[in-house]
């Protein structure tokens, strides 16, 4: 590879958050928690920037890990990964200093250990090319939606009771969405051949929707009507998606459009939760 080609690759490589689903699972709970906190502190901005930096730092970390443990020759993107990783690390350290000054020590240590542990897991999973593992994606959903807890801590100095419910409800919705997407991918693959689609993810998605429906019933019993409505909206939206996966024409809808519909559904769900938990 010539020097000019290496320079062009260096210029084109940008280690920014590029997984739209992960970014959505990070940002929507963050916005919800910021609004529900009903107050503003600069620590919230530091928390948001730190969360984005931690998410973005994963990709250069994966490149560096592959260079160290997998690749036998030096890859041109490694030098760029070093620079981006260093930049994101500096941002994380600066934000961390702000949080250390404002958060209780136990919360700071717990969050730091959690971020380091999950980042290490993500790098190992990606280096081994198991990033499509459903279990890992569900764990990722729980980790990303926990950004709401960090925002509550930054805004109020503690994790408010409503925030635990927000995290649980967001994580449940994200898990159901992941299973529905996997069911769609299986159905699309099966539509191109003669083998029938695997029913494993479809059944798992149906179970997840059943759990959401039960949660809606529980919310209604507790007279949390808007939260019940939010859960039922999600159940209806994902159930419609599962039904469409049986139709060959509907199954050919582009994944970009499917992602846009999922984002719209998540946004409606988030708005209803904000109003319901207000």
C-alpha cells in the first residue's frame, strides 16, 4: 500500500459513534432523565459527553486490540486509531474530573468499574467477531440505557426512584426491539432460499412482548395509565412488525426504513414515559 493511499485512508477514518441503534439506546434515556430531573447542573453535560466518548472509544480500542492480538502485520488504520483513542481518553478524563468533584465517591467508583468492565467485554466480543450475539446485545441495551441513572445522579446528587423505573422500562423495550430485529433478519434470510425461517427469535420476541403486556397490566392496576399506554403502544408496534414478517412483500422493506420506524416508535414511547413519570 503506497504512502498516498495510507494518507487518504488516514484522512477518511473517523472513529465516531456509528451504530445508530446503540446511539439511540444511549441518547433517548439520557434526554428522558434530563427532563424528568427538572433541574440543570453542569454535571449533566459532562455525563452526556462522557457517555458519548465511552461509546465512541470502543471502535479504536477494537482496532488496537486486533492489531495486538490478531493481525500479523501493521495495518494503516492503527495509527489513526491511536490518535482517536487518545483524544476520546482525554475527553473521558476531563469529564471524569468533573464527575469526581460532584458525585459521591461510591457512585463514581461503581460507574467507573461498570464502564471499564463493559468496555472490556465489548472489545473482547468484537475482536472475536461475536458482536451479533443476542445475549451481548441485550446486555449492551441494559448498559446503554443506564445512562439515565448517571444523568439523574448528576442532576440531583442521587438516583431518584423514578429513574430506576425509567431504566427498567427502557431496557425492556430495547430488549424486545432487539429480538424483533433478529426475527426479521432470520425471516429475510429464509425468504431468499427454500429453508423455513428459524422460529427461535420469533418466539423469544413474542415472550418479550408478553412481558411488556403484563407490565402494562400492572401499570394499569397501579393507575399509571400513561405508562400502561406507552407499553401497549410498543407491544402493538412490535407485534405489527412480527406480523409483517410473514408477508413476503412487507419483508422486503429496507432495513433503513425499518430503523426509522423503530426510532419513531421509541420516540413516542419515550414521550409517553416522560409524561407518565412526571
